[in-house]
C-alpha cells in the first residue's frame, strides 16, 4: 500500500486510478470520489480499520440501494486501489426485491404532459418514444441528434452496456424544436439539467395527477411544480464546482447541508402529499436531485467574505470593503452591521446576538480573577483575532503562568 503524507495526494491518485487504470466513465468516477469525500468526514481513510468502515456503512443500513452504492466505492478504494481486500471482503451487497410500479394510462400520461414545460416535455417524449436508456438520453449532446430524420446517435458506451441508433416520433421532434427555439443555454448537452428532472419525471415514482374533492375530480400539481414552489419558499444552493454536489439550504443567514435539507423536505412532503407523503419521504433523493439541478444555476452567492463575522442576529463588518448591489458600488465601514441574508455563504455563526453596548460583566470579572490587570486588554485583543480572518500574517500566542489557570483551554 502506498503511504500518503496528505489527503490531497490520496484524492489525486485515486481519481487518476479510476480514470486511467480502470477506464471508468466520468459519472462513475464522481460516484466513487463522493464516497471517499464522505468517508473523510467520518474518519481518516489512510488509517481506517474494518470497524471504522463497518461504522461508516451502518448509517445506510435502512436503505439497501444507498448501502450498496457506498459499499461499491469502498471496495474500489480498499480492494482495488489500496490492495487491502481484507478490510472490505466481509461486507456483502444487500439483496432487495424490486418494488411494484403503477403503470399510468395513456389518459394520465397526456394529463401529465400537459403540465410540463417545453424542456420537460421534450425530455419526456424522447424518453417515451426512442427506447433509449435514461443514462443515454440525459448525456445526449446536440450534435448527436438528427432532427430531420428523427434519429439519435449516442456516442457513449460502458464496460457493461452498448449504445445504438435510436429514433423518436414526430410529436417528440415537434417538442424538441419548440424547446430548442427558446433555449438560451449554450452548453453542448441537449438537456443540461436532465439528471435532476428525471428524479421527478421518472425516478420519484408516479404521483396520481387526479384527486377527488367532494364529487369533483380535479387535476393536482405535478411533482416539479410542487418542488418549484418549495424553491420559492426556501433558499437552496449547490455549487457546480463541488465534487460531492452537496445541497444546502439557508436558514437565518446560515447555510445548512443535506441532512438538514432532507429533514425539511420530509416535513414538507407530509404536509403537501398527505398519505402519499410517506412514500415520498422514504426516498427524498429524487427531490434533492431536482433541486440541485436548479440551484446550480445560482451565481449570486459570495463565498465567506473575510470582512464579515456572522452572529445570531447580523453580519458584523470587521474591515472596510465594497461590494456591488443592484449595479451600484456600496461601501461598508468597519463596525457596521448587515442584515442576515443568503447572499454570503457561511456554514456556522457565533451563537450569540451582537450587541455593541454589551458590558459583559461576568466575562470581565473572570478576566480580573485570572490574569493581571495590564494583560486584560491584550487578552481581549487575542480573542478578537480568533474572529478576524483578514490578518495578513499567521498569528500565534504563548500563554505563560502558574498552574491551574486553564491555560490549555484558553
């Protein structure tokens, strides 16, 4: 096993191993790298024991497919890359029975398609009429579609699957032309956010589009419409540069990651879907994938400005800086406070309210009883540096004094 001095070297070499040695596709590489990143949050992959890996997998035991997904990544890492199969050989892939599916009627499909946007409709009709796999459709490039002959020529294959020419019907061609006429995205992908949309159109399970209210049948909103409404009520963000594609939600100016997002969505599903919400709650990832696709288009998030310190009630400006707001340059002075918002990307805040007039009597009393009077000012300045991220040089402090004065915990 190669010895690594740092995690960055491990990340680099494991990624190259997947891409070059194993010749794996980009999506597969991303999946295995996501497992490595998540494992790093829980333990050190370089020194992990079998018990550490067992503890890591235990968090997915209630979801067989997720368990299998993570186990596949661990086997690639330890069996194939580290050449330490003894760490993962005892872990077996779970067995699970396929769930029965409710096949909608043509009438229901027509009602469903009537509620789709131009892009969603084109995607839906190509899937329905071409006979191609979902993975083939979502990775299609514009130059692989012959609109005149209604022909698709996917160029990607994998170690287990091969692609061939497919055809779509006239209705799909018409929908594609309408979609392309209004399209503003310049990327070569035919359906830029198709992976996320499939979570709603296909992967999320079929949601009945009709319901009885009294004696009258009414058409319900589609899953996509419901999620779009939730995105108006909550603020989500997913960085296109994040290899883990972590989904965040903003609450009181602080961004919280996927475990919190999942809890919010499950609570909303119970409220919106009623009894069907239990089915949706069992696997909320179809909704999270859809939201990620939309949230990746955001470009208005400022990554953790060094000039601000987040408090429970505001952002405190600790150094003068300027920013552009609605096309105008705005100057913020040291000591100003800014209203909490989703504009700045902070994952943590000081859990107290900022009060410039606070006396802090208990804290000052503790200082007087712990350090010399002439050192109180410098101690307060030291603590200020712990909140300040703009200093140009690294700073460290050495505390000297008698025993039992809590120097190691200061």
